[in-house]
């Protein structure tokens, strides 16, 4: 099954609560992710809050063109879940 973002809600700072199409819901903290040209303007929390779930891309996107893969968001939400470590290895997020 391909992973998709169903809904996303701003929590605080750089945190978003995300519901995935597999029924999992988790909070991602993107504070350490917002580096690089396209993400720098999202350091302004008023800009960061302006995300939406794009129906075509099925992930979180911002008006400046920034987006993050659903798998990356899933990893950020559940990276401490021991049962998912082999999946995260497969995706290349851990070694």
C-alpha cells in the first residue's frame, strides 16, 4: 500500500498532527527539517501555518512550492516506534 496524507492540522511551533491513509495518526515536529532554500521562509511560523493537504500529491504542501513525502512525514511521526524500524531502514531513513 502506498502511504498518503489524509488530513493535517497545525498544533504549535513547527508541529503538525497528520492522519495517514493506513489509519495511523501522529504528530510531526519539522523544526529540524526546515533548512534549505525552499524551506527557509517557512521558519516564519505565520508562513509555516499556511500548509494544506494537496489532493493530487496526497501530502502536505505550502504555497511557496515546498512539500514533504508522506513517507518522510510518517517517519518523523513514528521514528521511535520499534516495530517500524525495518520499514524505515527500507525507505533509507535509518541505517
